[in-house]
C-alpha cells in the first residue's frame, strides 16, 4: 500500500514505543504482553486520534479549509486532540459535545478534556444524549459554509476512510518494529468505539499478509453492531487504498462484554485495570477506552481464552486526561485496591 499518494501533515515523531510489560506479564502469569504506546503521540498529551488527524488535516488543507468541525461525548479525547491540531495550523475549531452520560458531576463536566478544549479556545456547543451527532456536525459545517467560512467536517473519532489511514500506517509501523526486534506477535488487542482504529489496523495487517489478528474490546455498542461498523469502514478503507479482494468479515472480531452499564460509565474491571497498570508499570490508561480494553484483556487471560504462551500487543489509545473527569470513582478505587493476579 502506497500511502504517500494521500495528503498528510506530520504531527509527531515515529515510531511510537513498543515496550514489554514485564511486571504485568509476570503478575498475570503470562502471556507475554507488549504495549504500543500511541499515548505518546505528543500533541495535547497524545492519543490515537493524532494519527488519524495527520491524514484528515492533510485533506482539509488540500481543500483549503480554515475551520475544523467535529463532535464527541463531553469528555472526548478526539475533540481535545482535534482542537489542539487546529491551533497548530492556525485554524478555528468548533466542537459539538453530546451529553452521552446523564450526570451533574463537576469533574466530568468541566475538568479533563473539557478544560483543555477551553484552553485551546474551542467553540463548544452542547447536544442532548441520543442526538445523531455526525448529522449535527454536518449541519454545523453547512451553516458555517453559508456564512462564508471554509469548514472541514471530521466525524466522531475521526473515523472515516481518511482517518483510518492513520492505523493502516500504524499497522505497517508495528510490523516493522516487530521484525526489527525479532518479535513474533500472536494478536493485537485494542479498544474499539467509533471503529476507525480497529478498521485501519485490520486493513494494514491484512493488506500486508502479516497473519496477526486484531481483537477489539468494545466500549459502547453490542458485538453485532460494533463488528458491522468496523467491517463496513474496513471495506471502505481497503477500497480507498486499493487493497485487492477487500476485507473478509471473519477478520473483524470484537468482544463487547466489558462495556458495563454503557459508554463512559465506570466498571470495576476498568478501575482494576487502571490501577494495575499504574502500580505495576507506571502507565496511565483512561477510564473510557484503554481502561475497559485492558480490563477485557486481563479477564480473557484469567479465563484462559488468551493463552499463557501467546505474545500479545496491546495498543494504547491514550486518553489519560480523561482520568480527571472521574476523580471520585478513581479515588475510591485507589483507597480500597488490592491487586490480584
């Protein structure tokens, strides 16, 4: 796949680190767990959306856009990273934030990502939970265009065929690192939500015949809907980059048993995973995506569904800023935590 055919801006130094989680692997009694540190993509504390924004902003610039419009939940990592990148390129940014969680908690509503959005001088508009947010973003873009602006509308999570190029590229980067290190990877595990990260990884790995499956741990939708969304985007991305034969439906696998009460709602597994990585490895996960994905990985290891002899790469999607939106939950968990294998 010749990705240089597509417009791109460069936002962070590559490759992101690929590190062995020695203490966690020992604590769980295997498998050998590695972590791909896409929390280290630098911009606005980093995260997976920075990879997507390289291609999205590249296209925006090619179209002459001067105003980025996007959407997400109140504590959206994607919105925070988009707002920062907009400032780097002298663009305006408008963000529509959905009240996806019904709460009056001040930390959730004003701290974490929301605080950074405001520091980046983002024009924030709120929408009630259940709103078709991509439609709202499109409508906002049309309104700005009618007012003489030059907007570029980015879907939630940056998850379209352009944004997914970030994780096609990441898959290539990961396999180059593994080959140079002599590391044989049995599977990649990551959070899956708006679908772009998992779809891009699948396209990149399938297109290079890596023979490495991707397991997405869902953070919002039921399994059938999540897998359908990821496969649809993977097919569109594969067509965009010219991958012959498309993507087999069997290449897209999501486990959505760890969502809990819903998107963004804390779970005991999430708090355990956040504390375990912090206290064993000094690595910060986030409460909405990587925390639940790691909770899933830990539970699947305990159940024996991921074998002790495997080598697993956990893709860290970032988002530690969101921890500050869940202060009370995490303070209580930290006060009462006893790490178990």
